[in-house]
């Protein structure tokens, strides 16, 4: 019997996913400006807001295949608004997802199909089930990196346009060290 080395490695406590088959991307501030209520600030365009690492095997269109991923969110604010991911519904609403927090503090923000929003607190060790019918977005409310692992079906897809047309109805700010939730219905 042949015993092989694993194709990827994840440093769960302090690092990221590495290995030749790991895909990585960086979200820069210039590509994230539209996420925020007011992006007019002195952050430089090439500020890294978050990094995404992912790994998969097989045909992504094949039902049952999985993605494994990691999002590393920097502890930056934009005019006091906490760092957020773009946010999405899944294209296939039947596909759920698991998030698990590896480091930091944050919120997992949900919005249902009636625009009702709620959040789950994230800290190292929390595990979160995301129903496929809920939009979801990460929020880094802490002073350190928020690192969140994820596992989801390759057939889930990302429907970003739906959130751009109908944004989340709450925004999360950090004001004098306090987390402040503001409702937005426009
Ligand atoms: Fe997702």
C-alpha cells in the first residue's frame, strides 16, 4: 500500500491553507468600496481587506463535491464601519454551508428572503450552519484578524448580484470601541 502525503496543509492556529492545489485571492479596498456605506476615507486603494484560500477536487458541477476554504479578514474599518465580506446568497438555495471561526471576533450576518437580518457571534471555536436560503456575510468586529474556515458544496455557487440589488438591512460600526448596529432600509 502506498502512503501519500496530504495535498494541502492548514495551520489552524496561526496560519493559512498551503499546498500546490490551493487557490488564493485578495480583496483590495479599491474592489471593496461598494460594500461600505461611505468609502470616502484615507485607506489606500491597495489595502488588503481580506484574503480567501480554497481547495477542491473533482468536477465542480458534480453534485456532492465539496470546497474547503478560509477567509482572513483584516482588522480595518472604513469610516468606523467594520470590515465586511461582499456577502452572497447561493445560486442553488438548497446548498447549505458550514463556517467555523479559527481566530478573532466577529459576526456572521444573515439575511432571509424577507430581508430580515440577524447575526451569530463568532469567536475562536464557534461553528455555524448556514441555511441555503439565507444570505451571509462576515464582519470583523475585533482588533485582530478574523479567520473563518468554510466547507460548502461546489454546486452552491455565489449570487452576488442579488445582494447588490437588495443589500443587507443592517450595518455594523465600531464607535469608541463599541459595536453599534444600524438599521438601513433604503
Ligand atoms: Fe456561501
